[in-house]
C-alpha cells in the first residue's frame, strides 16, 4: 500500500477530536499544536487526556458565561458526553473501506449525528422556545433562504445582527458612542456572510462595558452579556457550517442554496425534520410519544436516515454496534470515489434518493471478508493440518483485489498464525503493526480484537509493559462493558491500577483462548496450580528439607521462579507459595491429631513454615523483588497476612542486601508494607518494618499514610507506634486528618463496621477509635 492509499483511508472523528473542534469554535485552548494533535487522535496518556477533557469543557462554560450549577449547562455537558461516547462506539464498530474522508463524515452526519442533534434540540424546546423573541423561533441559527433573493442564504450572524440592529435606537455608526467607520465596515461584512466574526472582536466590541440603547423600553431586550453569548453561538454555528461546506464540497459557496451542490443543506434538512417531529410528538405518555415520533417519518426514512433515532416496537433505540454495521454497509457500497451520496431526490417533496451501490466493489469486498472469516474458522478449529490451511488462506488473501483495505485484518491473522507457530516475537511485531493501522484508520470491530490481543501480549510475558499496554487499553476503554468497568474499578482509582486489574483478566483469556499451538508445536505456558514447580515445592514443604535441598530446588527451577500465573493477579511462584503457606499453616496448627499420621499437624505446619523461610533466605534478589500485576511484593502480602516470621525474614534480606527501597516499595495504589500492616492490625509486623527504617510518610493515591490507615481501621497500637517514631515526625495536617477519621468512625461506628464488613475488612471496636482520636488531639496540643 502506498502512502497516498494510506492517507485516503478515512477515520471517524473521536470524542476528543469532536470536543476539541467544538471548543475551538468558542475559544482557543492554549496548547501546543503537537499536544492538540495527540489529544484529538486519543494518543494522550489516559490521566492527562481526562484532565484535558475537563479543561476543555470548562473553557466552553467560561466562554458562554454559564453557571456550573445551571440545569441547562448540566444538560449540555450530559449531551456532550453522550455524543462523545456514541462517536467512540461508532469508531469501534464502523469500517470505512476506501471511502474518502468527505464521504465518511457525510455518512456519519447524515445517518447518526444530525438527526440525533435535531432530536436533542427538539427536547430542549418542547415546552417553550429558548429565545422566543428571535425570528424563526428555535431554528434561527440555521441558514435560511433570503426572501428577497432565492439564490442566496442568510447565515446565523447576519440573522442575529439584523434582528438586533432593528431594535437599536440611533444611527448605527454611533453604536459605540462615537463614529467608527472601521466597525461599521466590519459589521457590514459580518452581515453579508463574507467574513465570520473573530472571537476577539466579539469579546472586545460586546464586552460588559458597553450598554446599548433600544427603541422601545416596553419590551424586554437582551443585555450585553446575553447578546455577546448569542453572537458567540451564531459565530460558532456559522463557522462550523462554512467548514462543513468547504470540507464536503470544496469550491461551493456557503451561500449556495442548491442542495444538490451544497450537501450541507441536505444535512441541515435532516436536523430540521428531526426537530419538527420531536416537537410534534410531544406527549405526556411515553408510549404515545414514541408512536407519534415513529409515525412522523415515512417508512424509507425510518429504515435509513432516521434509523439511529427511530425506536423499535419495544421503544428501544439501536445499539451503537447496529448503527456501526449500517454505516459500514453504506461505506462499503459507495458508488464512486469522489461523489457524496444524495439523501433526497427533492427536498420540498421530502422524497428519497435511490441508493445505487457499486456492485463490483461490493462483491470484491465481500469476497475478502468471506476469506478472512474462513481463515479465522480454520485457525480456531482442531484439524491437525490447520497450519497448512491457514498458510494457504493467508496466501490467497494476499492476492485478492482490495486486500489493501483489509491490511489490519491480514496483519491480525498473521499475528495469530505466528502465535500458533510458537513465535512470540513475530506475533508481537505483527500485533504492534496491526495496532498502528488501528490508529490511522477506521476498521470496525476488528479494532477491539487487535487491542485485546495487543494488551494481552503486553501482559503475557513476565513483565507488565505499561507503555505498550496503555495504547491498547485506551481502545478497550471506549467499549468497556459495565461489569468489566466495575471489576477493573475504572474511575475509582489510578488508571494504572485499573490496567493491572484488567491485565489479570486478559492474561487468563489469552492463554485459554488465543494460544492454540499447531500440531507438534510446544509453547511454554505460565504457571498453573498443577505446574511441575508447584508440585516439586509441595514435596519440599512436607519434608524436613535441608538448605542444600532448597538450593537444589532453586537451581532446578531458576528460569521459572519469576513466571506468573495465567490468572488471579499475575502471582509469581514465590508470591503464590507465600500466600499458600500463610493460609494453610495456621489452619493446620488448629487441626486435631489423627492416629497413624507420623507427624502432628502442628509439627507439619511448623515444618512448612520453616522450609518456606529457608527459601526466602536463599532466593535470588530479583525473585524477592518480583511483583504481581498490582505491583504488590511478597513483603506487602506477608504484612497483609500478619506473617511475622516471613516479614522478619524478608526485612533481614532486604536490609542485608541494601535493598532499602524494597521495604518502601509501593503498589499500584501507592500502598506500602506499612499500609498493609496498619490495615489488618499486624502490630508486630509494623514494629519490625519501622525498626528496619520503613518510611511511614509515604502516601497512597488518595493521600493516606499508614497512620491514617491506622485511624481509619482503629489500630490503636500501630497509631501509638507511629507517634513515637522520631526518625519521621508526624505532621499537624496528618494528625488533624487522623483525628477526623477516628472521630467520625467512633460517632458512626455501627454503620462504619457494616460498610467495612461488606468490603471484607474487620475494624477495631469503638473504644479503639475513641483512643486514637484522643491521642491525635493530645499530639496536637488541643
């Protein structure tokens, strides 16, 4: 594929690019060009992108002088977010084939955005016009045919200025209190539609400093602030209209009234139809309203241009996937490379234009898609010779006409083929290339499959590669299911934490569904509970293993010591075995003695713990520092289980090997081993860690220190130890917050205990919270 071919393949707008464009119509964000580009293409880091989105919405609010708490503004923001989510969903479910960018935008606006916007505006205006004094009522901002000249359109700025100037009292050249020839000429240009007002001019000439007089004092007139806001809206809509005309039909004048030449007028007519039908169907009964709205459109319109907003017999709107499939079908059958579709045969008669697809192109594309599906079915089958059939299918694909439109599909299939051949490196290369293709074109639902594969490959190996994982995760987040969003805690914590929770899900899915070795190919899988290393270590635990035997075990399985489990949270051998011993040993110590068993359960439990401690003292440093997907270390896990012996053994290793950072390691939420000990009330573990030099001032992502954890869970002894720590003095702000946490828990103890019990945590008694509150007050000197 040549560079020009690649550039021809169109992308649907993203929520970010649409918001950035909308804001640019009202105000200019002060970002570098490269940063604006990265944001518009959704290439910015997730946290930074979210911050920029909030900044853009706030810029829009400020430019329109909107109160953040106003009902209308809240509704506007909600509609913006809905439109953004819709665009993101359509991006993932629409394939553009070789449609030009103009064709893609025209189809998207015609069959989804414009009707939806008209319906939204109709709901806003059902009860009363937002600006009842304006000519044309609610549709004043649409281009209108000039009554005096049918071949000319009146644009929004002219409409507003003409209406306002008619109400002005006095000579127009004295609007600003003195003769100003420059402003008069500029206003004339604005009124004629020849130039669109500059934002700076509107802000300067219609600032709150100016008070304009009107002919009649009996009727309500717009204030200068309202007028400025109205001009900003008119200016934004006019500029957007001109941009649309210039983009869809280069060379066509925005004042051209012929809808065949000026395609933007056909899109505006869709907006008008949808708005009128919404107003006409207004009813107190939801069922009757839906029936009226559906009946307002002819059958051909409901199954084409209004399909995205026409509810079915159950009152449900089509899902984004369904709309995406419809848009894909339209783009798949575009009749000509450069021609935009006509939506109407005659605007006045409101009759449809017959759609004439290019049958040759349609057949070629369907043949490629059928072959792709056949290769996927073969790859997922059980035929011992499937490697040969997949290779044959790929070779056939490469020779088909229009395969250039399916380069991402072909690359994805090559990645799956490489995986099944046991070549992880080659699979990663293909997957990376497929992801790059995802980011430069619209390829429909395959984008999700490629993102999922790429994300899985980023976590399938021993190390979690955040940089490569996040690019894929951004795509996955655009179509995340509610149950997955809840499980990954999206929006509840740092995005890194959510990614790592998602990593565990995808690692399990990857090894269970995607890694399908061909006949005779062996692929080394991650650890499982029945892995050889787990079985061998279980034998060591039940015996009185000597130090030499433990060393021999380490030497035998050196390569697998850092491998992660395919599921759960990416545990390594050492993290999972540490959890296992910490959970089993205490239970065994409470078991009764059984006749015929050579060793007492209590003795066996002690032997297991002793063997595991030997392992901890002999394991290589990199194994001790290995983390699961949540960046948790064995030291954190041991403190969380109140495993005093393991905490002491690990601290001795870390201090002896000068691995002080290991004591202060933070997980994906910013928690340290001290936080873990404080949360569960592991007093002795906390004491050992403090004595070893652990830093009690480190904070979680919510700004909580171990002392605040102690106050939150009622751990009195731990809080007292923290107060006595002279190496790191506790600050007044931390003490005040600790007092507030403890006092609140003491006052609402029963509700707090119930809340934490639901989350699986056991907190201290009310007296513990009261004691911490008193200690904090005393330390504050109050």
